[in-house]
């Protein structure tokens, strides 16, 4: 049996209603090949099963999510979890190939996905190994390959590597594309 699997990495970013303890509002995932080129994507607006959001004004101001408009198009966590599981199952050849999570602070984004899927379900399709541009940036600063005055934020790395993406910052989709571009720039 020949596998049609073309992805090795899973770039992911989430947007929430603020800081710790707030609701997951959107997620964007991009499966990448060995050259870090996008082969498949999944973007979802999501909402709590009970419809009760936990948000902070500052969080919504940052990611510019209009909660009323968002609620009209968002899937419940349960619905989104089924879609996510199917996506990961298909992209990982039913878990035979663990997708390596990629992101800027990707551990937090993977933890955030547990709102939609249990840890066991995520680990069935994804590797515990990760590529994190925030961690890589600190290493490159340590090695002298990035200036010491780079803060390490995704925005500062985009400026350093001249990455421009025509999508708003602090959107799951835009930040995934920025992270991929920064990782490519770090590689070469």
C-alpha cells in the first residue's frame, strides 16, 4: 500500500479571548511538506459548547474579533473537534506519520487545541517534537546570528527578516503564514 501523505509539519496558531482561562475563538492549521510549503489547511472559528464565552476586552481589542459576528459563524467546540480529528487523521495517514507542530510559542497553541481534542487524540496524530520560532530565535541570538536587541516576538522577527504578509497580525491565519515565512528565513 502506497501512502499519499505529503505533509511532515503542522503549523498552528490559535486566537483566544485574552489570556489564561479565556475561550478559544479561532484556530488555523497548515500542513507543510519538507520544504515548508503548504499542502493543506484548516481554519475554524469556534465557540464554547454552552455558548458562554470567557473573554477580556484587551484580548478582543488585540485580535479584533467581533464576538457577535463571530458567534454567528463559529462551530461549537464539539463540532470543531470532529472536523479537526478528521483533518489530522487524513493528514497523518491515520497517525502513521506524526506531524511535527510548528509555531511561535507552539506548545501553548497545542495545549489550546485540547479544548477541541483530548491530549491523547492530539498525540495520536502529532509528534511531541516541535519547531518553535520563539525558541529558535533565542538560540540564534545566543549564537550571534540574530541581533541581541531583537525581542523575539513574531513581529520583531518579521521585521528582522523582512517578512510581510497581507493579513492582519494576531489572526490565526496571518500568524501561521508569518511563522512559516520566518522559519523559512531562519533556515536559509
